[in-house]
């Protein structure tokens, strides 16, 4: 695919830069001058580099986490997730840099406090990043300072959560419904680029018919997940007992105009471990008022000794749409600086949209973590295939690669 080879060279060079000592900065030190031993070349250079990186990380953590009192912590967090996309549907191919919709960029703030009786209070604010944030960094090396493309739909969380011992958790405000994430249980560590929401990688791209005519639907719409969402809601989560918990919520959509539906759902989650094997599973039933209701869930397992893991997710709605997703993965520690994770996945749906028989997608992904800098470098190849009734939807193929920075 066009443009791929130069970018892969850039990505490999970036990985090398992050994962290896920077010899041009060998004399930099975070210690006071009287304690600076960085010019003592008889010391193991790699070791002193690792120590300097750890000191920088510790200081960064102190900058992001403020102890307001013995029982109160204010934390700032976020991530940047740059994606290079090489898209080819034989009609309108292109390459672009963008935010990775599998795990989009965000900024957040948490205020947590614990009271003497064991009750805890959390205030959480979180927003997605503006498109100009990425455009500015990619094109000009700096963040643009206008807010023209920020709107309320970027607000991810604005909630208050109360935890009461032996009772559970009560949440109110904009945040996850009870079933949010119920189809996303996954131990593969490739979720930054490969999840059951296979359409996220090509988010926003239109589907084309084989004759070149543009469809009224985006390609992503043919690959539903029937997962929960974020709403302005009231939510209750039970205390976990023997790995089992349940949650229920009810709310409204306040960030999208002309959506007057009432939403409600209930979810059940279970987690357990036996010897070296861990498993997570959950199911949820969702009521969407005038929109289709749905039932969905997932199960994930991992052998922590070998790193072998699997994921199965699926769901069905009240209009006969349904899907099934499967993934197998492997995690290995080839490098001291972080684990390497690989996965293969396959998605199949029936009647995802009116006038569509089915849709299919498969992908192969790799993620390299870098522990000292909380960074992930990743790449994937994915194919999309949609069978429409009467008219053929053009197949699409993507090569995507990128890097995610977390703090």
C-alpha cells in the first residue's frame, strides 16, 4: 500500500529512540550537581539511564498526583493516541494521521477522598481531545489554541460516585451505563488497536458500492457491537462477592440533540482465578426506548504462565441483528523494557443494518509496550467485507500503526 514503507521506517526509528539510551544526552542528569555521577563512564551506562528514567517518571507522577490532605488525592490523567492509517477500497484509497478511535485521546481529572467511616467519594471529569489538538501536533509540532471544533459530544465523564462499605457504589452524572464495556473483556493487551469494535479503526469513513457510488452509511455502521454507552444516568454497582457483582442504571442522552429516548440496563459480571488461569465474563440486557433493545456479553481468559489468551464476544438486538467475535492472543517478554503482544481476531454479523445480509472482518495485530514511559507502539492489518442485498458493498483493507502515550 502506498506510503506504508516510509512510515514503517519512521515507526521503527521512533521505537528505537524510545527504547534505547540517547547517547547525545548522555551527560544529562536529574541529580543536583554535587551528586551527579553521570559522567563517571566506569559505571554501567545502561543502568544509570534506567535510573534517570525512573526518577523522571517518579517526579512526573508527583506532578500529576496532589495529596490535598491525608485522605484526599487530586489526580490528572490522560493519553495521546496517534494512528497512521493506510486505507484501500479500490475506489477512494488514502493515507492519514488521526486520533485512534479504538482508544481516543483524552484528558481527565479525579478528586478522591475517604471519610473516617470508610465511605469514599469520587468526582471524575474527562473530555476527549479536539481534532485540532492532533492536527496541530502532527502538522506544526504544537497544539493549536482555538476551540472551534470542541463541542459537548467530546465530554466523556462528569460524574460523582459514592462508595459505601457493604452496600456498593452509587454514581450520578455523565458516565458509563451499567453495560458499558460488557463486550470488551480482553486479556490480550492488543486492545489499543484490536477489539470487538472492529469498525473503530476506520471510524468516519463512508462505505462505497462496487460501482463507485457512495453509500448513505459509514463502513463502521455495518459492524455493531451492542455494547453499553455513556449517558447522563444514575447507576448502582453491588459489592463483589466471590467474584460476582451486578449493576443497573437508567438515564438519558444529553449530549446529542433530538435524542429523547430513555435508556436502562442491567449487567452481571464474574471474575475468578484457578492456578495460573484467569477468566472474566459478563452479560447485559439493555432497553433503548424507541431504538432496538439488545443483549450482549463477552468472556476472556488467560494462562498467565504461557501468555496464551482468548476472547469471545457477541450480542443480538430486537431487530434480529446479531454478531460473534473471537480473538486468540499471545503475550511474551522478549525485551526487558516491555511485553510483546500479538493477536488474531475474526468478526461475523448477520443483518447488521436493514438491507444487509452480513458483514465480516479479520485482523492481525502486534503491540509492544514500553514500561518506563507508559507507551505502546502497535500495528495491525485488517480486512472488511459486507454483503448487501441487491447491491455489492466494496471491500476494504487497512494497514494501521501508531503509538499511545499514557500518563
